[in-house]
C-alpha cells in the first residue's frame, strides 16, 4: 500500500521561512518524482516544486528564487524549504509522489498561514 505522510501546517511571520517534508512508503522503487502543489480557496492547484528521480527540478513561478526542493538519499522523503514568505503563500499545501505503477498519489493537505 502506498502512502504519503506530510508535515503539519504552520504559522509563519511575513519574511519568515518554512520547511515542509513528505515521506513515502510502499512501492518506493517505483517512485519517479515527488513534489508539492498548493491550493487557495476556490482555486485550482498550483505547482510549487517537483523533483524527479533523476534530480530534475521544476519550480512554480510564484516561489522561484526563494524555494529549494530536495530529497534524501533513499529517495523516499522530499523536503521543501521556502523563504521570505508573504501573505500570498497562505494556502493548503499538498505533497505528491508519482509512481510508475500507480500514477500520482497525494498526501494529506496542510494549511500554512503567513501572519504577524
């Protein structure tokens, strides 16, 4: 059984930093990519960042230049560091893992808030 466990939501001050994590279990050898999307109320999911098994990285325009995605050596846990947060970063963040066999699996959403 494949499963993703994401870090919980956080409250961060404007200009602060946030570190997200996402741990995958089950069929690990078939993971081809991991990453995050985010979703504001009434809107579709927006790309935050993804990283492939080969290390290719893609960032969404709204976080490019202030975010870093990485994964551990076992390629089962992804991490996302976001800096210089602003109110537009208030969203529900969803991690995902793409499996060659199962397709895209989503983790539970986590609400992150930026407020002073």
